C-alpha cells in the first residue's frame, strides 16, 4: 500500500486525515493523524502495511495491523 492509497482507505473508514508526517528519513514510513468526532487517532504506514494505534485502559497502547476487506 502506498501513501495515497492509505489516505483514501483511512478516509473511507470515516476519519478525516489532518496531518501526515514522515517517520524515517531514508525509509518510506509515515504517521497519519486522523480526526473523528473531535478525537485524534494515529495510523502508521510502514513497509506497505497500515497500522492503527489502539490505547488500552492501563495507559499503554499497541499497533494493530489493518487489513482490507474485499
């Protein structure tokens, strides 16, 4: 998945992409900041795979890989 495809996919889920940052200088890894109902959600595109940051009630978090359906 490329950056343009990732943005379209995230917006298709109902989020609006507010900002995109490059994570690594020599790698094509990006962080996407998306908004939904006033809250900010983080998505990560790394090595062609899209991940979403999932917060836990303990205060920690983990990155879950998103898969396209269809």
